[in-house]
């Protein structure tokens, strides 16, 4: 699947002027949620490894951390 010209270099700006890129098609998984006479419903998802890879690319392997808070 090709990328449009508008999507080239696109991403989300971060407070420190880093740029987090958008997901690529090969990073999105697809599962069938339901099938009926009208058609089917798909679930699109990504896993945490995709997020970690993008953060590593953008900020370096030690430039970010995950913080869990329990309330």
C-alpha cells in the first residue's frame, strides 16, 4: 500500500520539537470482529511493541520511560 505525498514526513509534534511518526500499514494488525449477511466488521489494532519501536526511533532507547501509576 503506497503512501500519499501528504503523509510523507507527517507526524505529531512533541513538546521538545521531536516528531513522532504516524503508524505504517505493516504495523497495524487486522482481525475479523463479526460476519453477517450485511458484511463484516474488522478490528484494527497495534501492540505495545509498535509504540516502543516508534519511541526508540524518535527519542532513542533510553530517551523515554514507561510510568505506571496505581490509584
